C-alpha cells in the first residue's frame, strides 16, 4: 500500500474528495448491491476513486493473478481506469477495452501517463477530453456481447429457425451459461449427484439433440417457472446446423464474417443481469421496434428514476420493504428488475439474519417478487425476457448452493401479462385493479397511430372523453394519435392518492403546437412533480438504440389529482445539458441554472414557458412577456386580408389532381438553390413545367411584391427570407407574404430584417417547439408570432443589403461564410436597429447575447465553440464586468456608512472564487484584489466556511455560494460561459433577494 499512497499523493486524491479504501466500511451503501458485492467479493481492489457514486478508478497493489483480475474488471463494466502497482512499477489500463490477442486490458501507459489522471484533470474534463475515443462504447463488453448474440440470432433465422424459437433458444443458452459461471451444481446425469458444469461440457451436450431435449426438460422440472418455454416438438424442429451455430457462439469461434465470439471471455456471474434488457431490443428487431415504438431503456435513466421514487420511499420509510410497482409497458422488465433489487436489499437491511434460514429466505424472495412486481406488454417476447430477468435477479441474491434447490415462481398471467394496456376488457384490469400501487414506472412506446384502423388507445381516449363529458372544463385530448400521451393519461385508472408516476416520454409532447390541448388536460387533472428534460443530450441518451433517429426524451414525475386544484403545485424542472461526462459515462452534470421551480398555474397560463424552462430563466420569461404585451406580432400585422396574402407554395406530392397549367412557363424559384438571406435568384432560367399538383394555392401568393421565407433556419437559428419585385412560382418549402400594394412592400422588408436578426434567433431558441429539441425547423405560426415594429431604419438597411446583393448578381459569391466588409457592416446594423426599435435594456441585451453567443453555438457545435468552455484570465474583461455588476449594485447601499464591498479573486485554471468582503473605506482600499492561490487553498477556504464535504460534484455539478459574517462568496468552475453577464445578472438577483429577505444588516453583520 505504500506505493499506492505515494500515487494518491501525486494524483491529489484523498478521502475528502472521493478516495475509498475497500477494507474500510465508509463506502458501504455507496453503490447498488450488485456493484458493492462484486467490488467486495470478486474485483477486490485495494482502493478506488468515486465520481457521482461510480467507481471510476480501481487501484491494485500487486494482485495475485493480474490477468484474471483484468478480465474480471472488463466483465464488471463499471470502471474506466485501472491502476496497478507491482514493486516500483506502475501500469494504467483502460477498464473498458479488452485486447484478445494480448489477453489483457488495453495498456494506457506507465508512470509517464500518471499526471493525466490527477484529481483536477479527472473532474474538470481534461482526462476525458484526451482519452475520449478510448472509452468508446464499441470497446465495452456489452457491445461485444450484444453483437455476438445479434450475429448468432441472424444466422439461426437464416438457417430456418422461427423467430420466437430463436429468441427462446438464445434465452435458454444465456441462462445455462449464467448457471455455469455462478458455479451452480446440476444433477442432470443422475438425480442426487450434483456437480459443477463447464462451458465445454455444455457445448458437447448441444451436439446431441436428444440430450438437448432431456436437458431442457430437466431445467424446467428443476427450476419451475415460465423460463423461455421450448417444447419437445420445438427441439425436434431445430436442425443440427442451428445447434452448431450455438456451439460456435459458446466456444469463442467466428459467428459472422470477421466477428469472433467472445463468450469464452464473458463471465455471467459478473455481467449485469440488466444487459438482458439490451438483448430484448435485439429480439424484437429494428423493424418491429419502429412499428411498436419500443426502445430499450438505458440503465442510467432507470437508476435515476428509481432513486427519485422507490429509493426515496425507502430512504423516508427505512423500516418498510414492500413496494408495489407497475410498469404498463414493461418491455424486458428493466424497471421491475431494478425495483426488485431495491426491495430485496431493503428486506436484507431490515432482516440482518436472513441467511440463518436459507429455505425461509427463498420463500421470502419469491414473496417479495410475487407481491410487488407487475408488468404488462403486448409483445410476448418482451414478457418472456422480463420474467427471465426477474428470475436471474432472484438467483443473484442467493449462494450457488441455494440456487440448486430453488424453484421459480409462476409469474405469467399473475404478475406479467402479454396484453395491450388499452384493452379495458382484459383480465389484468380486474386483477391489478385491486392492487394498491405506490409507483407506476416505465418507458411507454412513442409511435403515432397514423395508418392504423382505430387503434385501441384512440378508442380508449374517445370512450373516456364521453364518460367525462361535462365533468371537467377541459376535455381529455391527445394529439397526432400519440400513444405516449395516451399512456400518460391511462395510468390514472390504476392510481390511488398515494400513487406516484414516472414515465419516459418524447419531449415533443411538451412543446408541439398540436399538443396544447393534451397539455391543458394534463396540467388540469394531474400534479406535475418534476420534469427532467433530456432533449439537449438527445443524441447520447439512446446512443445504443437500433434507431438513431429516435426522438428526444423527457422524464415526467407526476400524480393523478383526483379533482384537486393543481394551480399552486410547484413543478421542479431540470434540464440536462451536453458534457463529456454524460457522453462517455452517463454521469449527470447539472449546472445551477439548469434547475428551476415554477408554479403549475404559470404553465397553464403561458404554454410557451415549457420551452423557456429548457434554455432560459425567469429573466428571459420577463423579456418575452414584455415583447408580447407591447408589440403586435408579424402574424397580426399581415392578418389584414385587404393588404396581404400569406401561405406556403404549391404542394406537388400526395396525388396530382389540381390544374396549375396557368403557371406553366413562369419563373420558378428553387428553395434550396435560389434563395439566400435577402437575395433571390431572379436571373434563374428555370420555368414551371407541371400541369397537375396536389395543392395549387391562391394565385395572389405568387404576385409581387412578395417576401419568400424558408421553412427551416440555419445553424445560427436565423431565418432566411428574400424580397421579390417579380412574380415567381415556388413550392411548399417556401412561404410567401404577398403585399397587394407597392406601398406595403416596406413592411415586407422590415419583416425580412427581423427574421434575420438576433431577436429572431433568440425567440427561436426560447419559444419554438422544435429548435434545440429535435430538429432545426419552424412552423409558420411560430415565425409569425415574432414581434413586429414599423421602423424606417430597418427597412432602409434591408433595402441597402438587397441592392448590394443584386450588384453581386451570383449565388456563388453569396454562399454562407464571411460576407465582404460592406455587407457585414450592414448585416450587423440590422441587429442594432432591431435592439433600438424594441427598446432593449442592457440586461435584456445580455440575455440575447448569451443565447446567441453561448447557448446556440454549443447546441449546434459551431466552429470554435469550445472556446466558450475555456478558462478566463484573472484580469479578463468578462470577469471585470461580472465583479463590477456586484460592486455597483451593493456599494451604493453602504457608501453612506463609509463602508464598501471589496472582492478577493482566487483564480486557478480550474476554479474561480470571488470573496466579497465589507470593509471601512480608506485611502488604501482596493475594490478588486487578486490572491495568489491554488485549487487546494480554495477548497480549504471553503471547508473553513463550514460547507458540506467538498467533492468532485463541486466541479461537475454545481457552484458553491454563501454568506460569511462580513460578506459573501461565489466559487465556480473557471469556464467562460459561467461568468457571462447574463449569468451575473441571475447571480446578483439571487444575492440581492437573500439580502433583502434577511435584512442587509443581518446579512452582512453591519453594526
């Protein structure tokens, strides 16, 4: 251990910041039972470093069998870094990548690489930035395991094996490997004579079909239950070649061209049962997955949801271990498996002598599952996998010797039902109607019911609407036949006052224009406890899914209100933003500004507030409300049919029935090639040549003067539009606003300027339903909801730009990129005129700047966006501005008493600490003072102030702030974005409110 302790010193690791010694008890309860059990009994590191309750680095001092230990770590799949000392030598390994040729984990390096894994590099992202590619999911054991099973499954199906039988056979094989790796003794050859089996023996058995038949019968008799049923006739139908494919899988041979099975390296006594959930996704297949809208649920999201529900119940009621949970779209049962784990672990805590009577303990395990775990899914394969997962979980909590005589409970049609959740006539309605559920959890399907003939969920909603008619002011409604919305509402039929619900749903239900009526009913009839928005990290949440086009996700925590008024309920709103920690390890990195609270009545009154909560704050809400209350919108401006016509262009697809022959030969504008900001290609030689179209549109839309507006918008969230003095024909990718008189063409140019301004991009981010949520496009109703003001300077500037671009006279010279000097000046002046016209204050300008210069570049990954995360120089203008905002606000208060606030700046590359102190004014008083410091000094200063234990979460999750007897302090990561003036305004308001609430004298201890 002496060598390890020297390493801890070099790395800056200590018990105060996340270092634990395995031989001590201080870490017990830090992880799940599975991780704790494996760390303690199998992996057995001498020490480990934890981030966010995950064992990130494992330390070993001269392990007895290093090769075996490295293989176990790979199967463990929890720790990205492994550091091993042997004498004076040191080796650093990648815990997620196993090199089969070397029969070892990948070696990062030796002592020369140690600095890369120092404390501050770990928690401030520098380590993961350097080694990001090394921790790719494609290196990890679950990726290889699933690929092996997927390749084998495809080969079996190609060999003529029916899909259901293929799934059951693979499930059975995984179960047997689990028994082998757990070293469970089997008495297959002779009853009463038990022995351990090897993988090689199992492969040999599979070469004889009669032995296979006898063995599967034996497993059914021995363990009972509903474990992937396979009949004798099924086995007879399995060809020898199919069995040979299974043997190749188990033996570590080639299972597909260029793909070697690694089953000889897998240890199913270590591999999480939860991987079976991923297997289910393979079982239903990509096409079926898209049809059903079913997607596997990532374990990190399950852990979070259970921590906020079942885990919280046990924290608040530690003497209880029963907890009835329903998943009405259970899939492979991941929520129910993890719930059962928590129930069993709570039972064990409450009954420390549970192992004294193994037979009684087995009965108790069965009872815990039978009494508490319930699932529904219309896919029978899913139910099979779910029951299998529950069975393996029950085995996970027993010793191998006890497993030998364990009988699985029968769960099918008692706890698990293969049914459509919206079939109100199904038996589960009666059986589950009497169960007092504490939680209803799940990840219901996200598909739409379009094309289906009256799907059951639509029928259910229509039936409920009739039953509730006249009972409530707001009728039940779902939009676009979205099944997820129907699930969210249907669970009220299984709710009691105490029942809490947590569902993963597509984020679009909170923002889509068409879903407004659904949201009204939801807010009226349900209490929304918490919203956990994952849209900004949508590409990382389901990164292991078959379908890469999957929609963004949100987690809703809510309850049925049972006719109680929901107006005063406080909704917690959390938005998860992109970070390398989350991308690589699914560790949540929540900044202070990403956590908000809002009264539910505000969401009822202001529907757009749902979106503001994602990328904005209450200052943004105030600005948007001011604009809405003070100015008419573009839509209101052009609503005068005597002056304007507006709408989309000709629609060609969908059946050509309408005659537009009168437009043949007219100039045609292509939305992709002939439109640029403030420029239209009127020199185009393209002419309209179609006689029949799906929708013809009103002729006046094509008459000049008109403004053509593109459907989408660019990476800066601005909208391109172009003014035309000539009649043109165009399709529905463009929207036209046509003025009936030349006198009104100036307003079209003003609209064009506003659409291209930073005001538009700001409101686009803050209020549009799709931007930053799913894709970069906008509905006309959203664009036309932008405020309008008649302003001659905006009109004249747009006119100048149009004329300048006309002189350029070619599309090639107008491509996206740096404009020439003259054009660039004019473009920037549009923003200046817009800011002046709408009377933006300095604070409001800061809000626009933050959205346009920080948030949008991060979302869209603009070139050089990484600079937003760079550290500030101690004397940078940004930091000076931040500090001055505080000094200006507070020193006006204290100057009357000859006192002033001064600030002491503690600056490192990783941390920035501002310590504001109240002092008496004298000639030597410096308002801003720079302190020679380092990270350790900042941490010690905070600890001396009586803060909670300072750990890695300071850097990756939150900033720390508080009051002292003579001042206050703010400590944050040293990232440019966190010290922006818009953030400074929020920080200042928070301290101002606290001072007002406490009374300024008490807050600053003024005499």
